[in-house]
C-alpha cells in the first residue's frame, strides 16, 4: 500500500510539473539525439536519448511513434535523480516522462536522459520515431520541440547471427519470398527438397496458375506443392528424374538446382535454354563429377554469376543444396530478372 501511494504521488508530481509549466523561449544551443549501438538483434533493441549543452532540464516528456504490432516496450530507465512514470503505450504512440523532485537545479551540460528497450515481436525491419519532446526547467517554464529522429531495427532469426547468408536471407524474407521454419529459426543449413525449390522459383518469377496436366505420378492431387509444380512445369522450369517421377520430397542437388535456375533465367528473359550459350570452360577441379546433362547449365550459371562453387576448386554438383544456398541464388536471379 505504501509503495502504491509513493508511486501515485510521483506520477501526480510529474503530471502537474509537465501540465502546468508555462511556455518558455526555445534554447537554441540545446540539442537532443536518439542513438543505438545495435540496429540488428535476435530480439531486443535499446535506444539512448541524449541532451547536449543543456541549460536547465528539470523534467521532460518524450513521445515516440512505433508499429505496436511489431514492437513492444520492455522498459525505460534513467540515471537522473527523481521519479519516472512507466512507459505509456496507446495505439502506436509511446510516452515516457521523468522529473526531478524538490528545490534543485535542472540538469546542465551533456546529459544522458535515459534509455528505452524495445522487443521485436516478429522477424523483419521496423522503426522507432522520436516525435516530440517537452522540457521543463526548474522555474517550471516549458518548451515543446518537434523531433525528427528515427531509427530502424531488424530482428533476425536466432540461427542467422554470424551466418554468411544472413543479409541475403533477411532481404528475401522482407520481400516475402521465403519465411522461417518458425518464428525464431530459419534453419539455413537444412537441405531443400525439389518441390520446395520449385515453389521458391515460382514465387520469384510470379508464375501464373496452370490447369494443364503434368506427367508425374508422384505429385499427389491436393498436395501443398501440386499447384507450384504445375506452374513450374508449364513454364518449362523443371524436369522429372524419370518420365513419370518428379521426386518432390527428394533433397535437391546443386546441379539440379542449377538447371532449374538457368531455365528460370531463360523464362524471365523470354528465351529458350537452347538459345543460351556459354563461352568458357567449367572452372572447377571436380568437373568430372558433374553429370553430362548438367554441364551446360553449370557453365551458363557460373558465367552469369548465378552460381559459385563450394570452394574455388569444387562445384560439388552431387551435394545437396541448403536453404541458405537456395535463397542466395534466387536473390541473384531476382536481381538479374529486374535489370
């Protein structure tokens, strides 16, 4: 009960200080900034509010604009003596306030006003905008400033921190072409099936629905991939591993992925694969491991900058492609298709 009374009294003090302070002339020398040390995280972000060349800061109220469907406020803290109210979130506006207590001077010079910690609710990029700041000096004179400071934050999947394909993956997530295995994991090193890669290519090229027949007995009617396999087949992007077998659940090899990629490139350019010709030789020491049918596709993909080797000397054609590799090559395809 006693703590509640103290808190209520503190809130009343802040509200009365800010509400009834008469307006004062702006102090042009003072500057206020919002900054952060990390714009990318797997969860939480903290912004720091600073004031420079302050003459007399006794209390303040700061307002921020956020997308409340993407961000929530964890806490607001300050080392300035006095009392603060807990952050108030209403719709997409966040309000924090703090005041000193008693007959004391306001803060002077360069001062850290405080910090606010936000938690991203979902993977992707969002923004915090500092919209206004009301300051009060120890004479209870106030001024309200319109702020124009904003900071972007990107929440990444927890298993992408330090991953070589992180930037490309997050860009494709932002384009809604790929998504995580769940809210926290992308599983970048997990293998990709033939149906999954065909589905991704169909998304990248925005292929139209096809009602035409397909020759594959193992693409079940009503399966999650039936529609996209039909699209990809109608566009000439895929072949089966036999005349009547597509093997949708089989992990795709790097040479199989390369073949689909080149067919997709030809489709985007309005060409036939037969019209595309490579100039140089395959620059990998494991060329003999590449299937004969796949060699022209590998040559074309390497020359076009769509595919790289697993190393300078090895293409690893029979190795299974990972989700990370699939996203990276599809991003390259998307970029080239838009040029």
